[in-house]
């Protein structure tokens, strides 16, 4: 008696969001228990969102470094006219501070979440296999799409949450340091809101779709991290250029960039789900 | 109760039909035999390959409800793959799999929600507490969260003697504690089918003994248990049904009693005497079919148990002092090796199948 080969979990079934959240929350709980994971995360966010901006902005606005202001003013000339016109401030110092705060820290918003989420995501599926806990998940009633989406959320949230918190702190810092010179609180600008809420998340999801695929396919966490680092670098560069472009080009361009990134992310995630199987959770490479 | 000993021995409950006696004012009347309910698990001609390796090769398996079925076999026999196919984690390339009448490859989520699985590795999250591991399972199996669930977790943990360590991080547990927690987790959602893949792997004898006792207790509330092991002593006295696997194929299955009768149809007695020559003379006694002596004890196979007094008389007549007369019941280990030797798959090579 023979039956057609049926790959488990490919039937159409509505998603159980409870399962997704349970998988994500358990992963996050484990992450919270792992200081070796979240302390570097905090340090990375601290460097990019607090330390570097504070030092640079203080150098320009408070210490009045003539050389730095002059060099930055020259650099501002290469910005698009729209971006130059939006720069506020009466003095060269104030304008330099404003430009630095609004335009030159865009990469921060991209590098931090992608780096953190890649580090978490790389270990998430292969880690289940290495610890033997994949056996529990593979035999559980949770659907494979639910497990994948739970893992995606657990990888995305630490990076994005760090970024949002860092963004809040960064906003306080730039408003405190630069605000008095440009007539009060000015940050976040509308472009930054679009960047943070519309452009960064799909790039993060796009990167994670690739990272989770790698995590499902490779044999060890070390291999997953190596491969993820290689993959995430070009994605960081793409995301960086697009993020910068969305800031310079105005809100309309940012909305377009975000929309395209969302479409690509959804396609990549849809394809990514197919790579994760119960067999792979069990560490059986040949299982389709 | 002692797994591995006679006190766990259970009645041979396997039968093709059940007879039902009706009680009326008339004399008792026996009605037509009622067919048994369909098996909880049915595997028919199942094939599963991994590259060039054929892990399951035309596997046929039928597991009745409410019993302990033990899958016996050496490493690589296909026991774990069979378990994974039963839960739908693997889809077979050919054959039919039915669990509760459902196809796990299609209705896997429903099948899995009615199963409790413990694998050779306990599959616990070391960074979480025992309680959090249990809560994770409770949520995935649809029990939700809250005080009622926590009370249920506490009950399950207490049943397996792990309740006092429930708030500790699992990373600090001993192997025995992890196994107990994994067992407690497997019954938390009160599954109908328990699948245990070498659950005593890595445990010391005392812990193994305790775990086997607990597994035995689980069938008392009607659960069906399938347990894989390559440790024959574990299955001794525990199994209602034994399935011997080799190279992904079912070599033989049945209750231990049935299989013993199949492989050793003749009566056997173990006789001890202080004179080896008198013992050896029994080999030529009337009704003796087989004879094997080790030191001052011999196992004699004969055409009926009524030959025993004659054999004892023959020994005393030869001037020997009789030190032992006891019926010889082959162990599961004897059975296992007899099955494998008969099938020609034993590393010991093919024998004629007549085991004494």
C-alpha cells in the first residue's frame, strides 16, 4: 500500500498566534537568562546611540572645535538641496550639530538592530538542534510556520527593541545638546519616524529571513554565525544606503523604499518558512 | 512492583476477539464475539529513507490501546524513526500510517496534541527553570496559563518526584531529575498515547527502575505506551506486546507469552544435581527433546510437563542428590536472541532456531 509523499505541515491551517507568541516568549526568556548575549547587545547599543553621538555633538556644539565644524560644513555641501534646506540653526556650529544629529547617524538605526538580531537569529534554530530541544518542538502540536514565526519574532524583537530604546535615548541626547542652538526640541524629525517605523523593520525582517534559513540548514551555531555575518554585511550596506537615501530624499522616497523592502521581506519570509522542517529541528538533513 | 521482575508480569491480554456475557433472568448466554477496537497505531508497509539509508523498510506495526508495547532492537534498527513517523515529524515515502485513525503527515497537529513524547535526550531548556519548561509545554499543548495550570504542573511534578526542584534552573539538574521532568512534562496534557524513546538512557539502575515503575503506572489510567529500548531487562515484565525491529523491519511481534510459546513450544525444566554424569544421562531419557548443561544445572526440554517426576526419579535412582527442580521460563533476552538468530540477522549467524 503506498501513499503519496506528503511533507508535514504544508497543509493550509490558520496560524495559532498563541503558539507563535509562546515560542517567541520562551526564546526571549532564555535570552534574558544569558548575560553573555545581552550584555554585548547593550554595549553595542550604548556605543552607537549614546557614546559616539554624545562625544561628536559635544565636540561640535560645546567645545566649539573650529576644525571639526569647518570640515562638517564642507561635508554638508554634498547633501541634496532638499536636505540642506531643511537644516536648522543660525550659526555654523548649530547647523553642523543639526546635520550631524539628523543625517549622519542614520547608519546607527540600521547597524544596531541588524547586528543584534543576526547574532540572536543565527543560533535560534540550529541551537534547538544542538541542545536536543528541537526534539520537543518537532513533536509538539505547534505548526512549523508558527515555530518559524516565533523564532523570527524572538530574533527581531531584541534588535528592534534595543534600537527603539536607543533611539529614545539618542533623541534625548541630541535635543539636549543641539536643541538650545536650533530653537528647541527638533528630534525626531518626520523622516526619522518613517525610517524607524517603516524602513528599518522590513530590512530587519529581510535579513532575518536569510539568517533563519541559514540557521535551519547549517550543522552548528558557529557555522551559522559565520555564514550570517557574511550574509548580513551586504544587507547592512544595502539597508544603510537605503536608510540614508530615505532621510535625504524626503518622506515620499522613504515610503517607497519601505514599501519595496516590505514586499521583498514578505517574499523572503514566505520562502524562508519552507526551509524549516521538523526533520531539520531533529537534525536530519535529508528530511525535506 | 519491580520492572525487570516477575511482579510486573501482566496477563496476556492480547486476543483477536472479546467474548461478552450478558446477564439476564435467563441463563447466561454468550453472544457473538465483538471485534476489538481499531489499534491506536497502525503502520503498514512504511518506508522511510535518508539518502542511501533505508531507516524503515516495509514496517508493519499495530499497537493496541491501553497497553505497553515495547520496540526492541539494536541501534539503527529504526525505533526512533518509527516514533518520529508516528508523530508525523517524518513523512514516509511509502506506506500508510494511522494514529487514532488519523494520518499524522496530514493531521499531524491533532495527532501530536494527543501524544506525549520523551526522547533519549530529555529535550529540556537548560536556561529555564523546571517550572518554565513545564509552562512552555502547557501552552503549546493548549492548556494555557494561570493558577489552574500551575497546580496541574505541580501535580505532575509531584507524581514524578521532581516538585521540590521545580523552581531551579534545569541546567543544574542531574540526568535522573531531567528524565523525571521530561516524563512529567509528557503527561501534563494527559495524552492518550505516550511515546518513550529509550527514556532510561544515561540513568543509573536505581533511577531507571523508578522511571520504569512510573511508566508502568501510566497505563493504569488507560494510556497507551510505546517504549523503545535496546535494554532487554527494561522490557522484561513491562511489555504487554513486544516488537523486535531490525534494519527498519518488524521481525516479530506479539505478547511475551505468545512469542515464548512460538519459539519454545515444549515444556522446559531446570534441574540441579551434584552428579554431572547423572544429569547428562537425562539426555537419553524418554520424552526428552533437548538438553543443555552448565556446570551442575541442566535445562531439559521435554514433550510434556508430566515428564518431570520421571526425570527427578531418574536422578535419584542414579544416586545423585537433586538440588534444584524449577520450571524454566525463557527471558526476553532469550526470546530476542532466538528471534534474531531465527531471522538470520544476528551477528552470531544463522542457527536452526531450536533454542533451549
